[in-house]
């Protein structure tokens, strides 16, 4: 079965995502897009060069800026990055990235695209909502990577603290993929054991800050972040294409708050099968969630109030 993925934006993240998709044999065809058409051609050529060393053949196409090639794509990843990377607050990227997305999405829809949009571009939640608005697709067919990466970082941080593999930690980071995110401590488990009571409130805040700042620290050291988000995105694509019905913390539409925000949802071949309830959160966690929704909502309205 042909499974075609389009990646719009071939910077560090888009290129690493393509690499992950090819090495894992997740899809049968990848089309790469970027304003820098020579770079796209080079990325495609290098990916083809490694095909003899991977388990499954993947067709690699350099699309440049010809979005008509996306008419029959199953899923498109928006991975446009800002020209200036060293920004601690992802909201600072909004003016630049929102303009690019508002220009590109209508072109893709005009080409006849009728699949699923997955967004990586920051600020993730706001841009995901912009894609939903500009595309006119159903809310179940537009989602963002949201707090999937933040949750991975939380598991890594706690895994290091407890000296266990991060896969032994379960639970979620919720809210904005940004400054207002929070660890939902009521959901965090080490195997079957709730870990919340192992930490004082001060320690919880310290660990939350370590998780939030992890991306910024990577950015300062190497100039960009890409391995984590590319791996998270590849896993989300795999879940959709396999119709796996797995629960992941992604940026989805919260109908009550009228905003896209990171929270657990079931993913399948249609995109978002179901947004799960937050009923098990504590009162304080719900308050943090509401505040995070407000941050995202205000930023979204800034784009459309001008």
C-alpha cells in the first residue's frame, strides 16, 4: 500500500524527520519541500544514497515548492523553522512562521489535498490552529506534536533521577509546547507507583523547570534541536499509518476552550480518533491547564486581529 508523506520545510527538523522515516521504513514515499530548492535536491539525493542499507525501500522526491505533488498525500508535516533559531520563548517565532504557514496552506489545499496535517512548526499549538483555520479540514485531521516531546523530556529527566530507563516512567506534560506547559504529576508513575509524593512542591517545580529548559539548553549547546522532535514526529506518523489507536499527548482541538493545546488523545488512520478526558487532573493542574490555554488563545487572536 502506497503511503505518501509530504514534509514542508527541510531545515534540521524536517531533514532529520525524513531520515527517521527512511531508516525505520515507516512510509513508501516522501516528498520534500523548501524554498531552498538546491538544499531539497541535495537532501533527497543523500537519502537515496542510503537506501541500500535500510530494510525497506522508500521513494524520495524533491518537490521544491511544487505543492501540486501533495494532492494525493496521506499526511503532510509542517516543519517550517524561523530564520533565527536562538529564541527561548517559542511565541517569539509567531510573526515569521504564521506568515509562512498562511501563505503555504492555501496553496496545498488548492492542489486538492484531502489528508491529514501534522504540525511541528513553532509555536506549535498556535500554528496548528492556524493550519486548521486556513485548511478548513475537520479538527480530527489537524494536530500538532504538542507536548509529545516535552513528555519524552520529562521521562528522560525522571529516568535519570531514579536511575531507570525512561520507558519505565509514564505520565504526561500538558498544555502549551512552551513556557506555560506543566507536568501533570497526578499522572506520573514509576512502573505502577505514583511518584508525586516523593517530591516536595519545590522539587516538583525544579523538575518541571528542568524539563521545560531542556530544549533551550540543547539549543544553546548545538544551535538547534532536532533529534528528539524528529523521533517524536516519526512515531506519531507511524501510529497514524498503522492505524494503531495509541494514546499520545499531542496538540488537539479543545472544543470547550476553543483552542489547540497539548493533551492526551487517541490517534488512528483518521488522525485524532478521540480527545481524552482530563477528569483525573487535580484542581491545581486544571487551573494550570486553563492558564496555558489562555496563553495560546491570546497568541492566536494576535495573528487574526491584525
